[in-house]
C-alpha cells in the first residue's frame, strides 16, 4: 500500500512539474508575442518641426521651394544601431553591383546574379535618410497612393516613352479580344490597387528593364503565354526567370493585363496596405506590424534601388510640370543617429588631391567630352583622387582627370568636385568678401570692381565683360567679367555668387535662371555662371541655392562667402 501511495505521489509530482514547465513555455510564448508586437513604439507626425534638427535645414529648403509639399516624420522607435544590426544579420540581404568599390562589398565574398553582399558602411550611407533630402532624391520617400488629380495617363506615357511598353497589345479575356495600350493597363492597375501609376511603371522597369526581359515576352520555353512584370517568385537560386514564370503560371497570369493588374494588387496588399508605402520602405522594412519582425519583409536587395526610383519619379513630375502639386513624403527617423554617414572610400581624405563628388549620378567618362563613352557614374560624396583638375575644356565644361579608389581612371566635369580639405588653391584677400580660387575671383553681390582690384593689390590691369567690352572700374562686378593682371600676364574670371545670368546684379532674373536649370528647360553650361548659380557653394545647383537667392532678395539672409 505504501508503495502504491508513493507511486501515486510520484506521478502527481511529475504532473505538477510538467504543468509548471508548460505554463512557463506558454508564458514565454505570450511574452515573446507581446514583445514582437510592442518592441517599437512607432508614430507619425506631420510638419518639418516634427523632425530632428539634422533633418530640418534640408526640409525647410524643400518646403520653401515647394510650399504644397508635406513632410511626415515616421518615428521608427528603433535606435540606429539596432536598425543597422538587423540589416546586416545575414548575407545578401543587402547587395551592391559586383563591380562596385571594394569598400562597398562585404568581406564575406558572397555574390548572386552579379550582385555582391553589401558592406555595413555602404548600407549605412544608403539607409540614412538625411543623405537624400534634395529636390530629386527625396522622391524615394514619396507616398505611393493613387491620386487621380495628380496621376494622369499622359504622365504614364512620358515614363513609358521609348520603352518596350510604348505600344499596344491585344488582350483576350472572356472570349473577347481588345487592343489596349500599356498606359491604359497601368492606369487600370492604379485604380484597382490604389497605387500611383507612376510607381507601378517605374517598379516594372526596375524589375525587367526598359527594354523588357524574358519574363514579359510570353514566349519563354516551357512557359509560353505567361507573364511576370514584377518578378514575383523570381528567386536567385536556380533559374530566376523560370522561378518567376512558374509563379506566374500558378497564378494564372496568362496575358499582360492580368499580370500587371493582379501584380499591382498583390504589391498593394503585401506592402502598401501594411505601411510600406514608399520606395525607401520597400527596401528597408522599418514598419513594425508584429508579422515576422522589422527588416524582414523587403522587396529587393539592391540598396541603390530607392535612389534609382527617386530619380525617375522626379523626372516624371518635372517633365509633366507637376513638381508644385500637393505631394506627400513620409521620411523615417531613428533614435541616436550618427552625425553623418559618409560614402566609404579607401582614399585618404586629408590628402590635398582628394576631392569629393557633389552631384548625384555624375558621369564618369573615358575622355574629356560629353560624347565619350561612360565608364560609370559617381554617387554623391564619393571620394576621388584628382590627377589634373583642369585637364581640358570642351563642350562647355572644364574636365578633371581623376582616379577612383579601385584604380579606374577617367574624366569628370570639375564643377562636381570639391576638395576634401576645402583649402585647395584658395587665397583670402584683404577683403573678407573676396577670395581667389585658381584663376577665379569669387565675391558677393553688389561688390564694386574697384574693391576687387584693391583687394588683389593690382596696379596694372584691364577689365572686360563676358562680351569682351571694357568695363569701368567703378561699376558693379558681374559674373563672367575678366580682370587681366597685365603686369603678371594673368587673367582672372569673376564669379558673383547669386548672379547666375551675369548682369552684375542679383535679382528675379537669377531666380528664373536657376529655376530653369533645375527644371532642365534651360541648362546653365558656362562654368562661371554655374558657380554663381551655386551661392551656398556646395558645388551642386539645387533647391538650396534657389532658396538662398530668394532670402537674399527678401533681405532675410544675405549671400556671403
């Protein structure tokens, strides 16, 4: 009997232990679920004032240039380090082209479909929103919802022009055949998915290229009659095209209309409707929906994809005169962000021959000419070694011979270069509003020529305007004027910051000149005029220069060196 009681007690004890263990397991699961859903306190706030100081300068400039634009701060609740840690926790989660600078590629050596695993430094650069708050680059934060008053068929047609979708196709459904243009199909996809048709068109090009791929011909061996415009299921393992077309066949995407419309709806349900409603959020999943965790639901691996989409979107809005429409931008904010995330380079930035690129997608050419072949493009803030700053003048540019950190040599217009130490070939004169840089004399508006020659200690000189006519020394200096030091037989070109049209005054004419340059309707090619149109001296003409000229005219902020 005692043995039986002992045995029963033992069973009860074991049951109690199992119950406790089970309760602990259930408790852990519940805690983990709660943690996954509430790890990050995320909220949105509208207006420039909702952003940290490191964002505000750029956003204020954009708002002054485009008052109808609205900016929403999406506070991720994540620390910057936590975010980067999640983006680097597995290989090939973020990639760059295999031909990229060595510092852009991770030392793991992983490569897939000509793309290499991205290094942490380059991920940080492309993930930092503050590197892209310029008039064109900010479009990667454009909210993707369909707006009939803004998004038009003509806008879609401008995107599709000279591409494989600049045509019509015969669509058969319900035993009826109808001829439709791709622009009509994309507009229908926008109406049904509620996604911007511009974003749909650009996303297709991102996936299959402007001339299309085997995914959209409908005649791929074994998958004839099937189309996959968004490359759903086109995983890199095995044959990506076949993987994508198998997905399309399983979905029944047996014509171009169904593939585009249903693909757009799937994109909306999978991304837009869960908050990933910008090109940036497609790439960097910082939306905590309690699904699989942040940074896990990312449409593509290429870290440069959002910037590429941004450029195309900007051009679309600019070419269709819609830059002043009511556009909404959603921009992420992280806690404990670093002061700056630079573009990684192996070049010593303290060397006097080290310069950084001030523009975006700047052409790197084999010869000093706009007609020569491109051997690549430079990203903003990329560091190069200058071998000859003024190698040759042609096509309205002065060309510099430069070398990338990977050893590749070529040419770039030197208006896109700025010395890393900011002291190269610059001499301060006796007047703080005048300085000489190489053979340029840079000064502020309303400076008299007499003050310039005095500051330069010139005793024997001639002054001519851009037309070669003599100019009185007591008149205002104008951009493009020449001062020849006849004693030293040296000629200096004058640059008046803000005087972008060379009339010796800063006025509404200069505002118009800069605006036309930004819109691409009348590009400024003269080097001295370019420098004048860049009064904030960051070596690239953008909305910040337009804003500074406005403020100068209003008297709220004067242009200065």
